[in-house]
């Protein structure tokens, strides 16, 4: 069973639908007692970093997630969910993140249009089980105005380029992040989610 | 590199996809979920559905379609038509849509753009504008399905929409809509000069070259079309290959 963390921030049904389409079961819940019995967790989310962290705090999920990660369980952050995994964000202020991945979240400073919205290609940094069967150059769907600046290049599996090169897929231990939306990224997104499910169940 | 996007548009009435010309002469085309899945399989980058159902009771039928599309399609999709309030946004997003497009109601109540952007994020707020060229050579915003001229300047309105919090502008040129004579390049160029958010070109697609013009001359980020796809006049994959040959970045 995959637990999709419901902290009232964005659309969770699509992640649930994508997992169902792969033949796996998931449960959308804000409840620690439900989530703790899952095989792996997904932290989705869209919107502002400040709201995301506040919502996790209000539901008393931060200590639970700290413990979950310390015990080496699998956690996948998607979009804002990935950004929350880092140390801190400079989105309209300075906000502390969950700190599972060393690095900060910065706004795109570019001549290009912001948000970075649409299909962009993946650039490989290193091999990992999470990207089995996925080639460099495959496209995934992004919608974001902020990006992660990683402290350790070894945490980055795929980069993407938009004015600058930024992490698209990260992994440190069993904490994984995807800046794009795998649940909206057609066949490539489906393979990535399938890899995560196979790794964790 | 970020690709340009090809977006089939599906007008839905009474649970069916229909197509009209210049907002008139409506013809039945297909089942929305079946057609959406087909376009997704054929390489569409995104989909847009407009609810052109007249009566309020039938809104629930449409929400059910949104849910079914979300279950069967794994590319982003936008819902528009009859959106008035932040609660309309909420219902559609909860049903599984990625973005909501607002048109007439934003003209009468611009605050709804800001409220929706604050609540759900700019990325899901698309400001859709129906525009028509006037005698002075600028463009007027029309509302109520193209029936009423507001005399508001379309380019100014798009800019204001960006300031209010819209994440994307969908510009439908009424002069070119349904006549397959090409997208309105003049209008797209004017938008490109003032906007920093993505622009979807809409209205006028007839040939593959029209799409190339929208991207290369109009600098649009995405191009939307209906009938050329519904009636198989332009297969999506063939179009994307054609565009890539002209050095336009495409997801193939």
C-alpha cells in the first residue's frame, strides 16, 4: 500500500489515479496512524513553500516524517513536495524545509518565461534504480517558478535545463524527489512511478 | 530544452464533443473521454475542454466527464466554460483537472483571478480571452461567447491578467477562429512584447505551416486547435515532426 500524504495542498487524485493505472493500491490520508502502516509514501503538492510547510506542521506530520526517513523508509516528493525535502526556500521570504536533502530552493532569474511550464527533457547525471528504462532526452511535464540548488551533485539523478541546469530527479538514501509531475508525464512519468512502486513494495 | 506545446481543444455540450464555426453551426464529433485518450496516445502535449453546456443542471454531467478524463489520461488538461467563482475552480481541480480557464467572469470580476491564484497557485489559472480586431487596428475583448464587445483592449487586459496572478494566457482570435486562415500573428506579437507568462495561440489553424508561424513569428508557447484534429486533417505526430524539422523543439 502506498500512502499519499494529504495535507490539503493541491491535487492528490491524479497521483492516486496514476498509481491505480499501474495496478497498485494507494490511500490518500492526513492521518499518521494510517500512513505509518504504508509500504512507501508520496508527498505531492502544488502552491507556495510557506503554505506547504505550515500545512505539514498543522497536521503534526513533520516529526512523523523525520522518524519515517530516519528509519530509512521510502519517501517520494513531487513538485512542491520535492522542494519541501530540502533545507530551506527563498520563496517570498526564507523558510525552513524538512532538511532531508542538502540544498536550497531559489527563484528562476532568467530572461525566459516564468513559470517554467511545459515539457522539458532529462539530462543524466548518474544511474539509479529509480530511472531504470528511462533514456536521457525523454520529456516530462514541469510547472514551477522555483528550483532546487543541491549541495551534493551525487544526490542528483537527472538534471533539466531552463536558462540554468537544475535537478529534476534527486535521490539520497530512500528519499527521492521529482520536480516535474510524473503523474502527468505520459509514458515516461508512468515508468518513473512504476520504478518507485517496484522498488518499495 | 522546453518544447512548444500542441493542444487539441474539445468543446463539450451535453456530454459530447462538438465543433462549431465562428461560434455557430455546432456539429457533433465524439465522446470526450475516448477522444481525449486518442489525442494523448497520438502525442498531444496537453488538452483543453470547454463546457459549452447552457444550463446549470448539466454542470454535474460535465464534472463527471472531468473525473473520467483524469482517470484515463496522463497528460495535463485544462477546463473552461462557465467558470465564475473560486468555488468553481475548487470543484474542477478536485475532479482532477490541472488548470482552470476563466473568461467572461474575469472581465466583470477581476478579483477572482487573484483569489484563485492565491488559493490554488498561478500555475492553474489560465486567463482565456476572445479578441477581435477593431477599425483602429487594435483588439477588443469580447465576452459571453463572443456576443458582447467590452471595448477593453485585449493586450492591456492580458497584461493586467498577468499582474492579477494568471499563470498563462489563452488568446482566441475571433477574426481567425474557424476559418482556417492561420493564427493571428499580429495579436500574438503584441502579446509577446508585454507578457512574461506563457501564451497559447488559439483560432485559425488550418495547415501545419500555420502552427510553425504561430511559434516562429508569433513566438507563442503553445498552439490550440480543434477541427483540424477532430476531422483528422492534421495528424498530431505528423505535425510535430513537421515542426521539429523547422527547428521548433517538440516532444516526440
